[in-house]
C-alpha cells in the first residue's frame, strides 16, 4: 500500500487539506471553511469528516502515517494554536488533542506554524534535502521564517521561535502589523513592497510611472513585477530597495546561525533576479568576511499553491524520525 | 582521584591555562605569551609543557578528562583557528590536531571561539544549568555571542555561527571594526559606549560633564560607570542609549531563537541596573506580544577574570556527553 501523510493548513478563511505521498506530491486535496463562529468542537468534527472523506475518495487504499497541521501562532510543543489574531478561536486551542480524539488510530499528529511547516517541507521533499543547517523565509502578506539547526527545527523554549519577520531593520521605521516599528515584515512582505512603491511615487512625483494609475488598495506585488518587466523605473527601484532591506535581515540571520542556504518562498520570489540579485548583494555587503560568498540564497522548490499542505504533511516524517 | 579538565584561552597577547574541577572552580592557573612570531609548532610545545607543568604542580594527582580551547575565530568542527586578525598565526591553524599529537593519552580535545566557550561554561557550571535554550552575549572590546538550542551550541554549517555582535542595528550607522556599518558591536562594546559618550559630549557641548576631562584614548567604560554613580547626566545617558541599542539587538535574537534567558557577560555588565534596566525595557518594546515578559536578561554567573578558561574547560564535558 502507498504510504501517505495528511497535511492541513488552517488559514483565516479556509482550511486546506491534502493527501501527500512520500515524494511530496499532492494526491488529493479539499478544503472547508475556517469558521467565523469560534465553535472549535464543531469545526474539528467537520475537519475530521473532510479528512476521512478525502482519504476514502481515492481509488486506492493508503497507509496513513499521520496528520500534520500548519496554523498561525501554532505551538509545536503544546500542539496548540495560541491567540491567533486572524482566527475566530479565542485563547489557546488544543488542536492536536482534539484531532487525536477523532483519529485515535494514528500515532503521529503534530502542529506548527505555517513558515515552520514550509521549512520542514523543504527539508523532507524540496531543495533542502540533506541540509542540516538552513533557513526558510516566506514572503507574503507577512514575512514568516523557519530555522533549521543540526537537522531540527528551532522551536525555542516556548515553541514560538523563528519570527524573523519581526527583527528590526530600521529603528523607528515603518509601523508593522504587530504594532512595533521598523520590522522586516513592514518592508519585505508584499504589502511592504507596495509601501515602498508609494514612497517612491511620492519621492519622485512620478506620474509617468506605470504604477501611478493604481490606488493604494489596488496595487500588489504582481503589478510591480509587471511594471518592472516593462522597464518602469519606480518598479525596478522597489525591487532594488526590497532586496536591500531583505539582504540586511538575512545577514542578521547568518550572523546568528551561519546556515548553508537561505530559501525564499512566496509570491514576491516569482520576480526571480529582480529580487534575488539585490538581496544577495545586500546580504554580502553586511556580512563578516568569514561568511562572505559562502551562503546560498535559493528559491524554494515547493509548489507555491500546495506548499502549505505539503509542508504540514512533512511534519509527520519529522515525528516518525524522533 | 579528583576529575579535572584543562581550559586554555588563547588571546592576542597571552594564553591563559587553568585546571578546573567539576564545579567550575579554577584549582591552578598559569599563562604563557602568545607569540608574535607565528611559529606554531614551537608555541604548541610551550603550551603543552605549560599544561603538564601546571598539572604536576598541584599537591594531588588528577584524572584529566580533556582539554578545551577558546580562541578568536575558533572553528569547532575543524578544531582550527582560521584567519584570526589579532593572532600572529596566518591562515588556518589545526590547533586540536597539534595538541592531540602532544597529548595522545587524552580522548577529549575541543576548540571553539571565546563567546561560545563562555556560553558552554554558563551551561555546565553557571546560571544556565538545566536550560536547553539560552543565549550568551559577551560585552568587551568587541561583542561576542554563543547560542544554545535544544541543549547544544549552534555552530552552523561551517562552525562559525553566533556572531550576533555583527548584526546591523542602524543602517549606514557607525563604522564597525569589521569594516561594515551600524553593527551592534559598534554601539554596545566598551569602545562603543565610549563613542556614545563622545557623541553626547559633542551634542550637548557638555563641558561640565565629569567625562569632559578625558581624552578619547583615556575614556573607558569604568570611568563612565563612575561618573554615572556620581549622577553625571552624560554618563547616565550613555547607559540609557547603550541599553536601548542592546535591547534592539536582543529582541532580534529572541525573534530568531526564543530563548529562555539571555546572559550578559563582561566589563560593562558590572554597571548592573544602569545597563540591565534600559536593555530590558528596549528589548520588551521591540518584541512581538507572544514573547513579551517571558525572556529573562541575566548577569553571567561566571567569574569575569577566569571565565575564559572556565568556559574553555567546559567544552570537555560537552564532548564527553556526545
């Protein structure tokens, strides 16, 4: 029988579920709404039903190794989601315990946050196979990170390590979504790129820019990329600056952990050299001589669309390893 | 027989040697000059002779568990010192291999950099006993750091991890000794505090400050402390600002690793609350809500004078553990 693990990605609106084979391929997937009502028992019943339905829908019978869950503010040690601002569940939700009740036959159930799950996905199925020390940065609405040291994810003393999006790049800089100022996320997330674009439009009074016709609500990182492709100076400078900011942050991470490689994941990385080149240059500029020209910055090999469930499913293999 | 390990601290001018018991007490110590001539074989002969002499000088006969060495640019994986700017030995020096030739009877020989050795010392003998996730910052002429994750020191993929003194606090800020700009070390080392004092003297034209009578070459962190004790406004603000800078850097480290505690070691920490209080306040201000009021900032429990050899000797216990 084919061995599979189940990956669950709990987002603010939807919960995606995937059955993933040992090579990291999604065999079947589905999703249910993440409820706005906060009734956790009902939601877990729905989730369990959806998982069983998905497993039974395939033509073949699987050996199910376990279930991995990725969720915002996911605490690996406790198997809980804690005070997640974008979910309707209040306080501390014991997701793994509630799932275990519904799947008593499974030995391996685990939960962590989205970026940690992506890092484990990269390690189990992707470009970080065989690497013992690497870092994953996920660039999207926010900036997440997963740190791997000596082959294991860094969870810290409380299960919440790896929040590199909230390191400070610029003292008293831009307001971050978390309430602090100058954090990396406020510059290097997709909304951060938009903010940079608007700063540059204002700075240059650039009414001839292709970006000048979009409102603050409309502009996204895809539009900035399209404009850059057409040689738009403002758009090109957005990528230069985003790379400069990100490279500074990555250098801080290197000075902490000296990883073999840093993987970048998420929408903005589709811009390829526009973002990778200035990021690499800026990182190198900030590094101590002993680290220069040693650390690769690589695009994630996980499929952007499925990465969250694939990453979550990979958690199961790390549990089996232990 | 009493079990001991030998700690060796290779500095730019002197090499300190200590025989350390299982409680971290220095039973006997000695030192030899670190030569300016770069003849490594001769130096290793002298070092081996000094170690044997020290072991034989005591009234009792010891069971010697091993030798641990702390050195600038020490690479744990390779047992080498690599391109250390302040030592006369050029290129890559295989210290552990050369020491092993002179002590074939010892099973446990290891080397790392000074700050990593201090972190291991704190873990084996000091305030970090029983902690699995903590960080050590050493404040002195430079700023070093040692990171402990899941009970093990973080060496990274190349053996050089833990250079948090070279994270960037202020983009395009003060010139750092390494050639980059705005690094933590340029603000939070003892010379960094002096630079802050001189900036403030200039800013306030503070000829009435107790610090106004000292030249740039004369002023040190002890004098700043003494002036603060007498209520000198400039000196007090130096501590406020140093804490503000350091707290920002510590928050970056917390966002990476979520340690249980951060230990501070070195001359400037003797100022107690003058430095700990603003550091704590600044760190908290920069942290995500999930980390607030959770991470202790503690003074190292290692004796400042002997910490380097005590830390180095502790390496031996980590080797035995493996």
